[in-house]
C-alpha cells in the first residue's frame, strides 16, 4: 500500500503519507498555550496512526489572532508549554508540525483585542470589519514576527512548520489582487504582491536553518472575482521552490468562498487533486505536494498516491470524526471507520460561532480529557426504545461500557429518520453513519428487537434497571382548509418512496423542505417552495447551503416563494398569502408538508402513568438536529 509507505517530508521521515490538517479547535488557553483538552485531543489522533500532525494555526502576533482561544507562537514565554506538548505527541508515535498564521482582515477586534491590519483598508465581506492599511514599517515587523514564531516552534521541538499562505489570511491577502489594492512595492503587479509571502518565507528560513522542514499551505484557487487562479499558483509555486520551501499543501478558497475550504460532498471527492497535480507538474516534482479536501476513503487516497497525483494526503474533518481512521484503513477494518459526513455542523459552524469545535457524530472529539469509555463498575440491564441517531448512540455507548442492552424499534429496520435523511442529493454519507452504528451495536452484542412497538407495561414486566426513550418526532401537518386531502403528504413520506405528481408545492423551506425539493427536482418534477420567512435553508450549514443555492439559482423547474403562508389546499391548487395578498397557484398535484416536527411523547406519558423512571433523549424531548440527539445520548449513556 503506497499510502502506508515511509516517505520523506523535507529532511524528516514520516511513517506513512497521511498528514493531519491544521484545524483551529478553540481548545487552547487564553495565552495561546496548549490546554490539557487540546493535548489529549491531539494525542488520540497521534495514536490513531497519522504520519504527522499539523497543529492548528499558531498566531504570530496578537493582531493576527483569528479565534478567541487559538494556538499562539507570539511570545517566547509560550515555548516551554509547547515543548511539553510536542513530547507527548512524539510519545504517541507521530511527527508534529505547527502552522504559522496571521488572520489579517479575516478576524475581528473582539478576537485580537486590537485594530485589524491588512494590505489594504478593505473589509472582508464576511467579517465586515474595517482593517487599517499596513505601513511599510509594520510590514517589515510582521516579516520578522513570522521568523520569530518559526524559531519558537523549532525551540519547542516541533519537527516542521507550515506557513499559512492560503484561505484568505494575511499572506494570501497580500498575494491576491482581490484583497490587495496597494500601489507601492507590496502591491500592483503580481511580482509586488508576491513580495511579502516570499519575504516571510526567507525570514522563516533564516530562523530555522536550511535543513528544518518548512511547508507552505496555499489556496490554489480563491474562487472569487479577481482572486488567485491555478495558473497564478503554478508560477508562484516555482518561486516557493527556488526560495527553499520543503513541501506545498494544496487547498482552496477564502472566507467569501468558504464552501470551497471545507466543502460538502457536492464539491466532489478529492476536488483539489487536479490542482495539486498541476502544481506537481509545474515544479517538476522538485518537492512533495500534499492535497486536502474530501479524501475520505482508502481507495481514493491510495489511487491519488499510486498514480502520482500528490505525494501526501492531508485529512482534516475525517480525523475529528474518527481519530483511528489511519490505523483502521491500514488494518483493513473499513466497517469500523466512523466516516466524516462533511456536514460542518459540529466543527466549522461551531468554530465560526466562536465556540469550541465538536463533531456531530463523535461526542468524544475534544472531550478525551473529560471522559473515558472504561467498563462501568455496576453492570445494568438497560432498554433503549427507538433506533434513530439518539437511540443508536445510547445503545452503543452503554454496551461499550459493559451493560446488557436491548434496543426496541417499532419499524422493521433500524435507523429512524436516518433512513429518509440519507435520500436527498449529497446526503448518502448519512447511510454510512447508520451502517457504522448498526455494525457497532451488533459487534457489541446489543439485543435488537425490530418490528415491536413496545408499551410501558412491557417495559415494566422486563424488570430493567434503566430505560432510555428515544422515540423521535413526528412531522407537523399544517391545519388549513383542505389539509386532509389525499394529495397532502409529508416530506418524510416523499423520501421513503411515496408517489407524487409532476407539479409539487413544498410547504416549508427549511433544511428538510429544501433538501426534499432538491430531491424532487432530480426527478424532473416542477417544485414550488413556500416559506414563511425571508429566505430558505436558514438552518443549513453554510457550505451545504452554498452548493444547494448555486444549483437552485439555475434550476428552471423551481419557484421559491418567501414571506409566504399557506392558506388553503384545493383540488389541483393551493392559496398562498404573500405580502398581504392571496395568490392562487394552479395545477398543483401534490402538497408536501415540511413545516417542522413535533416530539413523539406518547410513551413518556405511559411511563409516567406507571411510575417508571426513564431518561428521554433526542427529538422526543425537542425536535432538533442530529448533533443534539447524539450528544444527549452519549451524555446519558456515559454516566449510567
């Protein structure tokens, strides 16, 4: 297996060709030093079999801090703490690098505590805070600060450093005409715009010496008007090689095109590989080129390496989701892999909200310092009712801890809403999660009883020690004249195979309604989305919404009616109120309700009436997202 062969990364040897991507976690201490949470999180990924871990963006200056509790290399006093961190990662069997970072305009003064600084006084379209234009004197200071940060990394024992020259951060801002409007020696021509990045590289090299590995991460394409193109990058890569870079990491995007940085599967698996290959050819394979972006299975990763399209595979979100991913791949334990869903709900969305990173389907991510899955001292008989995301997670964790677990599901198959949720375009990875959870509970010996709608009396008769209720939710069916018509069905009905006509009205444009509409459009149906608020897909993660809207914007069979309310359903028509006026939509064959969900609490009432104690988790408490269901299930099962 080429992927697991030893390989040179600059002057160091890596045990395989898998590198963990630098991903900000917000787990560090306020001064930028590694906390115990941060360290334990990285230890688990080092044990999981990566060749090298690249620690998240380490800010080189307080003015460049992008996130509240980000890693910091801005002061000498941090070196000792990082030295201890590196020793612990080395003890787990991985090499370790750290990224050198300055956010430039892509941050906020709330994070930096100072005014933002950038090549030009132009706000980032996303962050929307005006930066001050850097003076020549300050530019020279920053060049030195990058060098000093690299020196600190080497003193701390890191095996390499990675200069963050992509994703629209400060170095990239200088390089790109999209963000650099200067007219001095640091702006204007491409040569001038590349001056700062190359001066930073020179400063780093001077501070770490010629043998120490220095990688450079870049956005091969920015994906914005006037931004960096792959043709520009190929020429710039030649200059990086000439100035002593040890390796290039190929990524894509800036904050305005953030869906290209952390894409959903709508972007296509391995969607940066073609650019990485172009860079390799441009530099005549002079140094290794690593590629990141939706490389989530062994066969694709092995194909990329064996065909010489890239030299290293950089994995990010997949290792948040399953820290043992590399070991499981190497050992051929593919069914044991918890595959990342590329949903961004727990990682990217949490981070951009100023919170610590989580994972939608791995509650242990970032909580390694807090919990362990060692066997419970007191083994109990536990019954779990419902096998959606919450029920499956509760049954798995309880069984991992040695309890005797029985799982009841009223339907003939396990999974609850995961079954229909995996049907819309680009949601098939949810099925892999369902398969993984079912594989795990079977391996752990959970007793599974499908096709049984258990009653409170039956539970009482079983004489169990603990009852966990995860009965989920039911679709809300809006009550208007005509809503009892046979032409009215729920979005869940559609996704499990109910027949529809050719002209369809989807009532509700949230995540479920929008994904159901997209599914119907792939069947060449004509769809109208009726949404009460002023935008659709408001509850979707940013990247998923961006890809969906790019499709919706060119789809001729879609009509979107926002600020609209369903008033009546008739034979072949509906009436919608929009901005105070009633609009009659003719030739409607099917009305699909996607107006939310209500908790299914019927069993809770039965249990209460018999005085049976229980823990309720997931949608039967309150209809929400999968991440809430999984976290609640984990937090209950880990304490029993």
